[in-house]
């Protein structure tokens, strides 16, 4: 990315902070959706520099964190099979299941490999026709097009030894679930720029209107987020709601139409279980019937694997913005990046990992 320094300029950051302080006349609670936004906010200290009246809470936008525990256990069952090459992005390998994690399965002799693209897994399936290659397809709308392309390409090539373990979740239904919950405290949202690069901003307009909430799409650099917070506070103070786009250098209202077309061909919208939160209707993707042969859950018969969350982990409350990581009794003691109880402590986008790394104790 070019022009990184310009989006980290301290003098410009101070101008935004001063402008926010002049605007604020009452207390406001704003949620950033994405874990990447959370890490920038905590690492740069923005949460400590804002006026006390502006409270930031952290949302469910860490795809690793919301991947259900039972799905990780299903991944582990598949990865232990001798005929399987199990592939994943690196951030999933240390996420704890109910008993162990994928990295431990690798240490015990399982063929678990980190890849940088789902298309790498397709190439592995080509190179190893005698093995079953499975890709752990985790993520929001940001990574879904790449995973859809891998399945589409495998079908075009006639590969019968490639499949995906699908755990795709969608941002708008999660936002609606938060806004519609009885204990909701969120008055404005910072929406994730990379998701909107794919899907556009039009999906958020009915939500903003229904709940009379400002939704500001932002980038991931400190000035992006300060600008987004300024826009959110300004809208709240003026009694406005709707969708605004701070991240104009990457996001348009319509989004990436070819990517959306591919998603609609390969996936269909379905109900989805969220780790720590529970089921949210029509909040995820599953493979279309025409692509069902590439569903690893069906291929390996692991759909019946269930799991129970640790009673010590309050990840669900953190992901809904009801509590902050340091308010968890296990934070930094029973739960650390080396011995995590939940995914938010080990994921590179997890709120607990951000608080632990940058000293928010």
C-alpha cells in the first residue's frame, strides 16, 4: 500500500482528536466491527486519546474468533485422517478446539499445512491425486470470493479430491443481531472497509434506516479510524443516521460486482452458528447444491461432532460489545496467547490478543 505514512501523521491525528473533543456534548458508544480496526485502535492508543465521553467497544468482526468450537473440532477430526492434507491460513492453526488445536495435530504427525491462498490448496490437490486435500474456508465476505474461486476452479478442473470446510459468516446480520438485542449499548458503527470493498455499502442502508444508526465505513490506518470516529460523532450529535463512506479510496456503493456474482453462483445464504454468540439467522454461506460435492463436512461425515465452550471464557460478551477483554476474570492469567481459552486471545485480529499485546490490563 502506498502513502502509509500520510495515514499515520501525528499532527493530523491531533487535529481529528481536537475536532472530536469540540463536537462531543454527551456520552456515545461506538462499535468497530473488524478485528483489524480493533488492533489499530489499541496499538496506536486511540482508545486512550479520545474524550472520555466517547466509548469504543469491540465487535464480532474477527472471523477466526467467531468460528464455532464444534467446527474446529470437526477440522481436527478431518486433519487426523491419514489420507488427508489439511490446509488453512496460519491464524487458524493455534485456535483451540475443545481438546487440542490444529498445530498440535501437525506435531502429532497429521499432514496440516499453512497456505497463503485457497488456490494453493487446489494446486496441492492437483499434485497429490492420491490424497484428499481440504481447505478450511473461514472468513467474512472479504475472503469468500477467493474461496468461491477455488471451488469453482476445482470443479472446472474435475478434481474429486478437493473440498472445503466452510465457515463463512456475514457482517450485516451480525450488526442487526447486536442492534436488536435487549442489552444493546451501541449507538454508531465503524464498518469494515475490506468487506465493503467486495460487497459495497448498499447492504447497510436498510439497517441504518431501521435502527436509526449511523454506519461509517472506514479503512484501517489510524487516521482512517479517527476520521471515521469524527464522522460518527458528528452524525450522532446532529441526530442523523445513514451510511457514509470514509474509505473512498477503496470502497464504492455497489462494490465488486464480478466477485458478488461468483459468490452467488458458488454459495447460498444460510443460518450460521457464531462462537460465543449462538445462532444468527441467514448470517453465513454454505455451498450451493450444484457444488455440494466439495463440502468437507459431508464428504467426511463429521456433521455430528459437537463441543462445549469453556465456562471461564466470556468471548461472546466481548464480541457483542457488552464487556472488554480485561474485564474477563481469566484474562492474562488462566488465558494467555500461549494457553488460550478462546479464539480472541490467539487470533491476530482478536480483541483479547490486542489488549494483551499492548498492555490493556
